[in-house]
């Protein structure tokens, strides 16, 4: 080996050398790597802890670099052409290309779009992306940290030493970039950041990571290149019609980790979950599954509602590829996949987004705007274009990269109001002096506009619990642009009513009818979600009053009321078998309950309701239009009876009658729109469902005599705590 001379290598200024040694130097490309001086080409390599460094070039002897100031810096002359560094460590030798021999890889258009907040494929530009530079395979890292003095990539490949791979700042937009050769998928990494005041921050996970370490680990993982070849064209081309306001949508909400467990009470991965869940959902007649958040999150007990990896499916259930396979398995059986998505807030874990570059970058500086008192989380600064871009790119990533069919946007109400869950003096008015979060409104409108443009047929669903106008109105008409809104008012009113002793229900009759006052003001989903069976609320079954038989009968009648009421349907897992205890995310559904005929009967009823809802257009095609609903009996308070008509032009009308007292009603007269035979197509009190089998022998004959404003009437037997569904049987 020959030894390089160093006389022609300019020495670093004392301040520069000190900054490099202390990890405060923010422009490594200016001093490290190959450079052309007046006397020739030379090289600087900074590898703290190395015993020796050699330059290796094809056709030449290895050249040993000379140590220089500061400690860990090696310098020497460099011949023309490409080269590798052979680094001798105390434990062995490492050979690889010099990261600082490569020029910038992130294009100027990418930087421009990031700065403008308009880069809709952000995970392609930022984060860890495997690529090839000048014929060398490696990983390009890029991160947005505009207020940092220095950003480094750290990982097991450099002993988590932030001095080894400082990143290069690109332009004025605050993006830092570095290509590290010979790295591949599976490498753990984080970012080490020095803030603008020179303080070392806790190591940060990558906001754009597409894979992450299983908690309690907090590192990001260099992802595998996308390899899934999609075969769901038939589904994707028809899903718009399957998710339209006139289509039957019956959604099975579930927590993937606690639907069912493995033999050792282990959570199933996506592949095993698909094998067991998809046939079950199909057999039950649900059209969609809705997954509680599957983005990576540090605390399992948050159920995913405090995510930090908005581009990464949680590792709890396998690799990103496994999630893609799960989605495709659902599509193969014509089941849509909706994912809960959380853009309202994020946890304050030190390795996450909180004060990411030492400043309130993703959140607000003022806690009156940036801190959620309810959840001890931080609120995104929707008015910052880069943050809005980050969130919109996340939404599109799930829809485009994983073929997800819709996003249920969590906690929309908390986004819309600056005074949400705050007392006077604890919030900051908008620039007009009002309580509306105008920046969040603009963000939601832009989000829904872009989703509609880029992913036509996908649905955006708002969990919004207030009377904010136009949630599902198009953005072109001044609305927020969602496809559907959870009808929280309907859920609260009806459950409040049903929890009462039937003896007193007559005094609260309007709680079951009030939902129809506003049922068509938005396009609604009727949700009986996980929120109603946690935190001491008990199960749906236990909310019902009375003895065990009455509890089951009351829940069966409620389900029949829900499935025949205008609006799409959503039921949380376990509800379909009348789970007796409230949901526990550390366990699984109590499937052994199905050994009991009452629980099997409830499951059979829900399956039949799904099939009934899909079979008769009157029950779904008019979900969003007032012309499709008419009360037949609205005010029979004394008997707690309700009856209503669902109809659409050209289809058979459907009549539902619900008796919410434990008393059989004989010869109960109801006006109907036509004479003829009305076939009883569902009786929630049927013996097969665990009921007392009080009914009408399969149907009744309507007399052509006016009654209750209708041209004909039927006389029926109403079972106790039961619901009946009739369809006009005209022989067609």
C-alpha cells in the first residue's frame, strides 16, 4: 500500500473542525467527500472511531488516508474515477462507497412541490427509499426539518453515531437528504437532530417511514420495495357503484388484534386473519369491513387512535405486503375495506413528531391551539401547508398504495371547533373572532377534493358528532365533501331510549323518531361502534333492560329497527353474537357463546338482516332521499309501537313494524299503501332467532279500506319486544 500526501488538502478552519467534531456542522457535502482544489483532487472522510481508512480504486493500490483534525477525520489526495473506502475498525474491516461521493438525488421538482405543500406522493420523495445512484444500490433518506442545525441518519449500520452520516440540506425548504450506499431493506434507522440552538434532541423516528419496529421498539425500518401485483381490477372498477348512496352498505367494524386470537392467545397476522375473517364476513352478509386504525402506533391500548406512523401499517400484524394481501383477499370476495384514519392529533412521544426539529413543526406552539386536553395529545397545525400536505399524502397513500376503499376520518368534530372541549379563555378565536377552525375546514375540503379526483369511487366518512352543516355536501357547493357521516345523534337517542324500562318508554317516544327529522340532511351511516361497548358502558346486550329473554328480544328488535331505518349500517364485532361483556382489546370475542341457542339466534338474525337489506332495494336505494321513507305509525306512545314504509319507484315497498314493550299486541291495525298480500319476510321473534315465535304465519292480507291516511290496512299480531318486516307480494 502507498501512503497519500496531505499537503494539498486544505485544513479545516478551527471553528469548522470543532463543529464537525461536536456534531454541529450542517453542510457535510461542503467539506466531506471528493473535492477539486487548485492543486488537484482530494478527499475528506469523517469516521470517528476508525483505526485507519484506505481509498480503494480499481487498478490501483490501496491508498492510506492521513488522520487530521478533528479526531476521526481522514484526508488525502484522490485520483480520478470512482472509489471505495476501506475502513478498519477495532472489530474488523468495512468496505463501501463514500456517501459524500454522490450528488443530490431528490429532484428540484420534488423540492418545489414539498415547499409548496403540493407533493401528493410524499412517501416517494421523503423517508427511506431504496434506489440506485451511479450504478450503486443503496437507500436515499430525506426528511423535512426546516429549523434544524444538523440532521443525521443513525442506525445499527453506523453504531447509532450521529457524526457518521450527517445529511445535506437541500435548498431553502428545510429538506435534508443523504444517499447511503450498500444499505438495503430491513435496516433500522432514526434521525438525530441538532436544533437551531445547538441542543441535541431525542432520536426521531421517520415521519414518512413505511415500516417500523414492533413496539416497544421505536426505530423506523427501511422498507422492502413494493412488490405486490394487484389482481383486484374487477372490484376496483365496480366499487364506486357498491359504495354509492343507493347501494347497500353494511359495515363490520373490528379491531384486528382482538377479533380472534391464536392458540397461545397471540394476535393473528394479516394472512391468517384473512383466512378466518373474510369467509366469516362473507357468510354474515356484510358488504364491508372497517378496521380500527392500522397505522403504526406506540401504545397498544390506544387501539391505534394515537398513531405516529401515518404511512406504515403496524408491524403487529406483519409486513406491509401482508396488509396488501389482506385487502386483496377481501376484494376477491367482494368485501370493501375501510380504514380508520386519524388526522386530528398525535401523541407526544419523544421519538415522534412532537417538536420534531426543536420547534412546534407539526403542532401549534400555543397549547391553546396545539394541545388536546381530553387525550393529552398534540393537534396538527392544519394551516401550515407542509403539514396539510403530509396528512393528505398519508390519506392518498392508503387509498392508492394499499387499494383501501375508504377512510373513516376520526374525531372530525374536534378538528372543526377551536373551542372543542375547552372552557372560556382556553382557546384562541379564528381571525374573524369565531370558534370555527377555518384552517381545518380548508384542509378537509382539500383532502376530500383530491381524494375524489385521484381515487374516484373511494369513500371518505366523517366521525362528526355536531350539527355542522354540509358535512356530506360537495365542496363545490360549500360543503366539506365527505361521502358519509356517522349519525351519532341517532345512536345516542335510540340507545338512550332502549336502556329505559319499557314501562316508561311511552314518555320518551320521540327519541326513536327524532332521527327522521334530520335523516336526509346528510348521507348517514348508523353506527353501533366500539365506542358504545368500552369504558364501563357494557355490551349492547347488557344495555337492554329486563330479564335475559327480554334483553335478547330487545336487542333483536333494535337491530331490525336499525337495518330497516334509512342510513348505511355499522356494527362493531361481537355485537352480532350478543357479546355479554364489554370489549377487551387484550382478548378476543367470546366465541364460545355460540354454544347457546340465544347467541346463535342473534348471529342468524344479523346475517338475515344483512341479506334482507341487500335483497330489497326499498331498504337501501332510498337511504339518502326523503321520498323513500314515510311514517305509518309515529305517535303510538301508549303501546311503544312504530311502523314505517320504505319504497323506491319500480320496486316492492317494505313495511316495518316494531313493538318495544314485552306485551303481545293482537289485531294491531296499520295503514299500508296497497291492498293485497303482504308477506312477512322477517320476524325478530322467530324461534330460529331465539324468540317466542309469535307472528303472522308468513303474511297478512291487506283490505282496501282507508286507514291512517293510507288506502288500505293490515291487521297483525305484534310479538313482544319484536319487529316485523313485510313486503308487498303482488305475484311478481
